[in-house]
C-alpha cells in the first residue's frame, strides 16, 4: 500500500479534482481512468513526487512531460 495524489484537469489544463489515495499500485489505474473520462486528463504521483501514470489527452497548457 502506498500514498498517491491523483489530479484531474480539463482540456484547458485547469485542475478539476484532486484525490489522495492510500492503496495498492494497481488500484490507482481505475481511479485515473474514471477521472480522465469525466474531465479529460488525469495523472498520478507518489509521495516522492514520482510520476506513476496518466490517462487521457494531456492539455497543451501543462507542457510536454519529460520522462527521465
């Protein structure tokens, strides 16, 4: 079990909802998917601020995600 912060954005890149979850890694996918279906885009980070996933179309105003 881990802590995650999932943020949902609309197509303009405005935050619509933030959810903090304490769950297993495979459980956040369903939450991210549901939030992306409702708002357009959702991404998750763990407590170390590591990007752990995303669903939907990333708004241009958020910029390009850089994977290291």
